[in-house]
C-alpha cells in the first residue's frame, strides 16, 4: 500500500484533550488524513453475518408471528375500540355498500361480463381481504381501469355466441344486450364469465408469487407521472367502450393497436342505427349526475351526515322508468336482463386458458397492485399507520384466487369509494364487512329488481365518473415545467395507451421511465468549488458569487454514482474543469514548466460569421482535490478510472487528492485494493483538510 513516509502521529498530536474531545483549533491548523481520522474516532467496519447464519436466521419460523403477519386482523381486532368505532364503521359500510351497487354493475359490463358479477366482486374477494389486508380504509371491489384491461382477454378468448346467453353450473345468466362481434376473434368455446374467472385466477397467482418473492417494491416502477398518463389514456378507452351503450348502437369490438380509431369509424358508419330513446336517457342521466356533482353536492355535502347516493338514485329511477314504460320491448332499449338471486356455486376456472393469459395477467396484477398501494399509502400517511407492500400483494392475490372460483373479475381499490369510506368516519376494515353483509341481502333478495335497468344508465354513471381522470390532462403543462423528462413520460404513455393499447402503453411507459433514470444516472453533476472567505465552506462558484477559488488549488465536486456507464463522462468533465485534457480528448492547450507546475490555458471559442476569437486565461494549478461527499456508489470500473487519473495527473506534475468519501465508498475502495496504487495519505475526511494539506505541501 502506498503511504506517507512520515512517522505516525502520537495521540496528543491529534489534538485529543484529556476529556476525550478534540481541540477546536486543531482542524483549522492541521490537515487530518482519512487514516488518522479513522484512528482518532475509532472506526470499525460493521461485521456482516456469514451467509450460512443469514440463511439460518431467515429460515427460522415462529408460527405465531407468521400467522399474525399473514392475517393482520388478528393483530388489530383484539385492540378494536368497540364503543367508539362501531357506529362509524357501520355508517361507513352502509354508505359504501350503496355505492357498490351502481358502480359494480356498471364496471362489470365494462369488463364484458353480466352486471351481477360486479356485486360478486364486492363480496367474495373483499371478505378475504379484510382478513389479510394491512390497509384499514381502502374500499376493494370493481375499478374501471382494471375491468377495462380484463375485458381485452374476456372478449378475445370467449365465445361470441355465448355473450347473448351465458350459463354457469347452477346459475344462469341472461342479458338482452346486443350480440358483440369481435374483430380477430380467438374463440375457445368458453363463456365470458369463464374467461373472466381464468383472468382473475392468473392475476391472483402472479400477485401471490410476487408477494412470496418479496417484490412489493415493483410498485415503484409506476411513478405518479406514469400512472397519471396511463389512467388518463385508459379513461379514453373506457369512454370509447361506453359510446355504443350511450347511443344504443351495435358495433363490433376490436382488439390491438388503433382499436379506438376503428371503433369510432364503426360508430360513424352505423350512426343511422342509433336509438333516440337511449340517447335521451343517456343525456338526462349525464346531466342529472353532473349537475348534482358540480353544483348541488358542494353546497349540501357539509350539511349531510352521509353523502347522498346519487348514482343509486339514478339506477332506481332508471329501473322504474324502464319497468313502467316497457322500454326494452316497445323501444328496443338494451337492459341488464336476468339477474339471478342467490350466490353462485364455486367452480374451478378453465385451466387450459392459463398459458394464454400469463402476460395479460402479469400486467393487470402490477397495475392493480400499484393502484392499491397508492390508495393505501395515502391513508397510511394521513392517519399515521403502517402498511406492508408484500403483505398487500399476498392479500390481493389470495383474494383474487378466491374470487376466481365465484365468477369474479380481478378486483382493486377504488379512489371514490375509499375516500367516502374514510370521510364518513370509517376506522377499520370492519366497514367492509358491513358492506358485504348488505350486498349479501341484495344478492339474495333484491337482485331481480334491477333486471329492467337500461344499460345506457350504467354507461352514464361510468362516463360521469371519468371526469377525475380526464382532469389529469391539466397536470401535463405543470409536469413538463417541473421536469421535461416526466412530461415526456406522461405524454408518451398517454399516446401509447390511446393509439396502441393499454398493455403496450404501460410497457412503453415503464421502459421510458427506466431509460430516463439510466440517462440521468449516466450524467452526474460535476462542478468547481470555491471557498467562502474565512470559513471552511466550499460552494459551487457558478452559483455562489461569494465563493472564490484558492490560488494553486482546483476543487472539483462530483454528485451521483460512479460506475462503468458514466466513468468516461465523469473523467472528461473533471479534466475540462481542471483544464487538463489528453490531446485526443480536447483542443485545450497543455503547457508545463520545468518546475513541473502546471500552466492551465482555458480555450474559449466564439464564432461570429467567418471570424473566430480565442480567449486565453492562464493560472498556476498544482493540486486537484476531488470532493466525493455526494458520491453514493462506486464500482470497480470507476475505481480503476480514479487510479488512471491519479497516475496521469502525477505524471504531469500535479497532486491528486480525494476528500470526504462516505464510509461505504471508502470501504468499497479498500475491498477493490484501490490503495495499492493510490496513496492513502492523499485521502482526507473533508475538503478543508485536503486544502490545508495542499497549502502546506506548496509551502514546503
């Protein structure tokens, strides 16, 4: 190891007083090297457990803790404050159950399955999530984007002839809706409900697998910007899928890129077949819902103990009008159709479809989990409790697997229902239990009442609910001003989702996000530092006018990670800032005097028409200090380039020092035998120590 030839200092030379403290004048007068600093403050590298011991420790199983971690309800239910929270949870559960009815039916049709499936989704998987989920306030069930994504597989692999009459063992489904014709159909002979259960099963398997592998961190791949662009683009798909119901026109469903354009072409071509009654009902429903949400609700919301269930009122009104006016028979208005009473019998999803659904299932699993974690994190931060991302994966996955046996689509958290559940006083997931009990009554007794409900009313509910997603378009100018990278991610994801498809858009958005991170990681900031007079503060001279460079010393700061991908970029930037570049890298002029001091000549070229002006500035630089305070990581390639720089600068008669390396960076250097070629006497715990060393070396 290269080292200083001088003898090591005695303890009193460190400025250590008898009480164990360091003299305040010491560090202002004497440069402290990193080796001395470590010895003075008794540095010791933390010891890691051997691999065998770590495996043994992680493999220990404590049945009690394992069961409680898998079923968090065993932890919070014994602590539940029954007297204080019971009424709040009952009111919250009742309110959310009322919201589940119209939203569940509307979003189920969005997923290509009968409306009753939406109520099943709000019952079966939610019961298991109550036992396994860590969030206390999210309302699980139908979610527009997830249902829309699932509809792609449902419509691709289901038998188009069975869309009119769908049968399941023990429970019959019948809808009077128009037959859906698929472009590029891959019919397998399964009903839409059977395909939906297979999708739900695959999504559950993926989520359980990701949870077991502790991959809850996958949610970070979907940034807020990406999710905003993605959901806004998905809202366009949702709106497009509902136009045919709003107009009462029959059009084929398309899959793949440009399907939105093809859909609108078909609508225009079939515009003569629209149903005026359906258009009228849609217009009245949208105006009624929008008027309440935008004008009436802000004024009366604070005066009501619970929100007015305006969507349920619209559903009941539409059902009564359709019933007494006989809209289906006399005016050919598409209605929900047969709604079976009771609960469906459990059936195994068609396993032969699973290989075809693996990719779509993975995309849906990640999107649904990201939505769940976004909502859960909002409430956890607001109400000061913790959530576990890996446990959320397990809870969602197990719930989806259970739901797949009971005719369900994949479920997810709903923004609107979750906000209402918390706003009306919900304290725990017992509110979801209350909601499930009320929905059970609907399934057992009230379901047939909704059979005459026009589909255009449900489509109107979906369209009005999309306002929040469309309003995200206003975020784009703000995002672009804050960060062009984020603005590009938002716009690219949005356009890809709209023009290509939901899954293609999501994949492209994630890839672009990772590419932007890679680009930013390859360009760490490199700047020159100057000293604030009469202080030990060193600042960027381009940003702080009070800072000035010390004669004969050039201080360069690197901020970011140093690795194989950016090592050459950092080396060139450092050489430019110190004015020393190899001849094949720059046009800068290099002049050395006989005393091996370096005369720096900065060459600035200004071109004005055909004339070129060269401005030369010369200074004497003898020492270069690389401030490593903001370097969080170095790899072996970066360490080699530091050694190369040291040898190159040493050959040019310059002293090269490192300052303020973090403990992890210093340990990595030692692990890579950096100090076999670099003298540890030129590594300092602070920039000021390196400056003192350079000044004393110059004097000597």
